[in-house]
């Protein structure tokens, strides 16, 4: 470009330090989240394989599992069979949930065990059929469970139902022997369903990282190669 017969050199654009730092941070965060999702995907595959193996394993006597619980081994979803010590009928603990649009009570009782590291385990015995449709927890005493076959789940904070040292799991009954009148053993939802979306978004995060890199490269190119009409 000329001005008064003299050639004026076009000033080179400065390097965009702020833009570069912002792009690097966003790119690194997206890549980090993508790697984390890949790691979560690998963990999910391992966990689903573990759950599938436990599903098809025969139930183990609870006495064989208690020492492993004491050592901190994760026995979630393991099949177990517990022979409970004889006990009189006691008030049960009820947890109200919705089932097909109706309120119904899940029933928790204590299964007392022979002397050992734990004096018993909380048993989820399923639905109390007489509670269906009632919004408030019932007040009822039920016979103590005698033989319970079911699946172990990590025990959330809950009443110990008179147990001094309860096992750190709930035994969710598949069946009771003999069956308890009025109770319908009901398994928890399939644990694999809760893992459906774990690790599923790795491609999204890596795609966003690629998009950030492309946008940054395009903006740099435009800064150093402006359109002809902007040079005047």
C-alpha cells in the first residue's frame, strides 16, 4: 500500500497469547475427560463381567463370606444363603417405594447368625403385599426369617434392627425357606442397567478437543492471512 508515494509496510499481527492459553486449557480439559471416560469404560467392562460371573455362581454359605467381608473384600452382587438363628416375631422395618404407580412397602428384618465376626445381617425380604396402595409404612410384626437365599448389596445407613454388629451388606432375598406369608421376594433392578452410560462419552470429549484445535488453527490462519480487502 502506498501513501504519498511511499510504501508503508503492513505490521505483522501479534501472537495471541490469551487466545492460545485459553485454547490449550480447553483442549487439555477435553482430552483429560476423554481419557477418564476411556478408563471408566474399561472399569465398566470389568464390573459387568464380574456381575455376570456372580449371577451364574451358586449361592455360597454366608459363614464362608463373613471372613471375606471382614477383610474388606467387595462382595456386592454375590449370591449367598443364610441360615438364621431361631428368633421370635419382631416388628419389621418398612421402606415405602413406588411399584407400577402404587405405594408398597419393602420389608427389612434381622437374620441372626451363629457367633462370629458379625452377629447378623439385615435381610430385604421383598414387598409386603398387604401394604400395596397405602402411602404410610405399616406397623406389623413378622416371623423371623429362617433360611434366605439372595444377593448381597452394600448396606446404606439404616437401622440395624437390634443387631449389635451387623454385616456391612443387605441380603436381598430371592426366596425364603419356608416362604413367609404375605411377603413377595423382589430383586433389586439389574445392576448392569446403572452402568449403561458409564464411559460412553469418550468420543464426544475427544471430538470437542479436535474442534477446539481446528477453531484455534483457523483463527491463527485468518490473523496471518487476512482477506485482500482488509489489507488496504
